[in-house]
């Protein structure tokens, strides 16, 4: 996206935008947020910061290792794995609901 287009979307003069990007006058924080929204990134990403890697949500090391290898399976086997895992998750959810009624 060009500076001119971004300035237009922000409803500011292109010279003002150019000063923000290249010069001594940084934009105010709310403007930074608007720029990030337009570019569909976070303000941190706009500032050149990358998010910290997320902690794995799978705590079982064997499952985590298998999870990392799933992409190498053929599509049909991935779909079969999804069905099996989904059935176990649904079974557990039903059991939890049933236990509440006891």
C-alpha cells in the first residue's frame, strides 16, 4: 500500500503521513492503532516487534511430537485422524454433561 493511499484512508495530508514515516514527527498512539488496523497487523508488528512464540497447548510430549508430524500425512489419513480425535473429544464432553446430571 502506498503512503498516499494510507494517508487517504487515514484522512490526513500525504505530507503529514510522510513526516510520520520518515521524519521527526511520530504519529499519536491512536493513529498508530488506526494504521495497524488498516494494514491488518498489530501495533507491535507495525513497530517491528514479532510476537513471542506461543507455548504449546498440548502438554503430553508424545501427542505434541505426533502433532508436529501430522502435516506429513496424506490428506485422507489426516481426515481420518480428525474424525477419531473429534469422536474422543465429543465422547468426553457428553460424559462431563452426564456426570453433572448424576
